């Protein structure tokens, strides 16, 4: 019987290292929690609308309007 050693592939290690547990794979029409809202008086949630070619997202915040976000600025709603 061979000694079965469980090793993780480099891809798996990179995915786990680069993603935090509360983050998500962004999709259009998804409500997300803003980690740092643009103003103190606006909502801390936004609706993702579409992704730009540079990887940023067009999002809409109620009572604020449209904003351009990068994936590190939001996480899924809990």
C-alpha cells in the first residue's frame, strides 16, 4: 500500500489565499454589502449592474446613484 499524502494543488492554495470567506464571485443583479460606503449618510448596500472590461463594476446605491466599484469594496450580504 502506498503512503497516501494529501497535497493541495498550487491552484487550490492560491484560491484560498486570495479569497476571504465572506466575499463572492460577483454577478450582475446581485445586492452586495459595501465595506466603505462613499458617504456616511448613504446606504451600505448596492446593486451590481454590469462589469467593465477593466474588472470594476457599475453599481447602484439607493439615494446615492451609480458608482464604479472594484471587487475589494464589497462582499455578499449576510
